[in-house]
């Protein structure tokens, strides 16, 4: 989904050098989820499941809200 590319891809492009291996694994796990679910979590329309409700997702959302 193009929106996810913008929301998550923009964050990664800016912060790639700031991310550790665990955070990169969290991003990969997010990318394994369905496009609609991921969009709803990134946009704040839905609460993510506990497995994805972590600091990295909050950081991505904060990054996108600041744009």
C-alpha cells in the first residue's frame, strides 16, 4: 500500500542509522502484517495488537505526526 510506504518508508529513510537490530526486526515484523492493519496502526485509527504495541511504533507515529 502506497500510504504505508510513505509512513514507514519515510521514517526508515531518516532514521536508518539510528535503528538497532531489535528495532529493524520490529520493522520487518510490521511489514509482515496486512496492509490495512499496518495502515490503521500507523495512522492511529486502530490500536495495534500487543506484539506490535512497542516504542518503535510509537516513534514512527510521532515522526509522521510531526510532518
